[in-house]
C-alpha cells in the first residue's frame, strides 16, 4: 500500500525514521507516519486503520520510548492536538498532545496549584497518563478525574479516574490498550507567585541532578523498587553499587551524572540499549537479588 492510497484528508508519510520522533533518537522506520493536529481527524484515521487491519500506535513527544532497528510495521500517529482550558472548580481540560510544560504554564498563569511536580518533565499529557508520570511523590494519575478515550474498537467514551487503575508509573492502558484523547485534571486555587517559585526551585534542582537537556535519553531507565510496605528504593542506588556509571555497550551508555539514566552517545541501537540493560539487570540481581524493571517503553 502507498501513502497515496489513504483517503486524501490524512497526511501520511511513508518509511519514516522513528529515531527522529524520539528524544533518545533510536528507532528504525515506520511503514507510515502521520503528524495529527486535529482530534477528529485522529479518530477517523484510527478507525480507518482498524478497518483495513493496519497496526496503529499513538505517540506523543517520544520522550519515554525507543523503537527497534526494524522500526514499526503499521502507522505511527504523532498526537499534536493540544488545546487546554480551565473549567469549573479549578480543573484543567487538556487535549492529549498538550505538553506538561504548557499545562503548567496555564496553571501558573491562573494560580492553580497541584501540578508543580511536573516542572521540568518533558512530554505530553497523553504520554503522562499512559505511564502515570510523576516526581517527588506526586503523579499525574492522582490529579486525573476524567478522560475522553478512544477504545481499541474505535469508540469514543468518557471514563473516570478508577478506569486507569493507576499505580507507580503504571496505568491500565499498558494492559488494555486505549488512546487518551483528552484529560481532565483537578487542581486547587493557590498563589501564582508561590507556585512559580516552587517550579523554579524544582527546575534548578533537576538541572543539578540530571544530565543536560540536550542529552539523548528517555529519562529514568528502570523503575524504582517498592517493597511490600510501599517503601521505595531508587534504582540508581543499586546501579551505583555495581559501578553502572562507567558502563556502556556501543554508543548506549549510563550517564556519568545519574546511574539510572541511559543515553545515546550518537549511534546507539535498540539492541545496544537492551544489551546494556540486561548486563545491569544481571549484575544487580546477582548482588542484591533484585530484578530491575524497565520504565521506558520499547516498541518493536
Ligand atoms: C530528560 C527526561 C526526564 C524525564 N523525567 C521524568 C520524570 O521525572 N518523571 C516521569 O514520570 N517521567 C519522566 N520522563 C519520561 C517522560 O517525560 C514522561 O513519561 C512523559 O509523560 C512521556 O510523554 P510523551 O508524550 O513523550 O510520551 P511518548 O514517549 O510519546 O509515549 C510513551 C508511551 O505512551 C504512549 N502514549 C503516548 N501518548 C498517548 C496517548 N495519548 N494515549 C495513550 N497512550 C499514549 C505511547 O504509545 C508510548 O507507549 C523523563 C524523560 C526525559 C527524556
């Protein structure tokens, strides 16, 4: 099938390097790719792919994902619809492609508190709901009250918080696929100046702790470890104990500033990343009996 075989209202590119749509710059070609700025067109495109039996993947800003060398057989749709609005009772409604930064700016502008923990986290609200993005003990799932989703069978439905079964870096979308079209977040009235200064502090702290912003990375590679009582141990502690910061496989490396941040020095492949991951998992397991689990999404 050629891109020109799709109905003319979609803009489809063929054989597109997915590396260019990920922050870590890793991934082979997608058979088809479409950058979609309109929610209705996105839904129609999904239904079209469903009808012709074409595999479909929704992507946001690509900050938490890498693809195999083989790329993606099907269509990757990059979500760019990003309207945001404040609705009654201090809630924000954001289309899936709205960036966390954009939503935070709206919160600051309108003196809404609760979203400060996202300061410095890249990516869209759609991706953040999928992976229940969070920091400093807070997460997006805790704020989400309602969402408009596109089910696997192509229906649009509104669902409430409990639908997502949020837990640490997890939503049920990882198990039962559906696409977030729009999310509603409950915030509270706060003092704009105080909210802004808290965000500035968080950003400054992240800048000290994390690699420079132009690093080719997907954020924390592994999830932190939670025990039965819910106490967390940073994956970085285990990784530091086995000397991870000095390790690399090809151009896949652990960043010297943070043991749980893998990055691409330039030409790393998914195989390099997965090999590095496996070596570190094995060493941590041998020394501590703990199996680290990848947080970053891998698509093949
Ligand atoms: C430097 C750096 C720092 C980071 N720091 C943090 C941090 O502190 N805390 C944290 O939690 N994360 C962090 N991350 C990870 C990342 O920023 C978040 O997970 C972000 O929410 C991902 O959004 P995205 O739009 O980039 O998702 P993508 O990478 O585009 O997609 C990630 C997954 O979500 C799915 N997805 C995307 N959009 C939708 C949608 N609308 N509906 C359903 N599924 C969808 C994709 O199919 C994919 O499986 C960091 C990443 C980087 C690069």
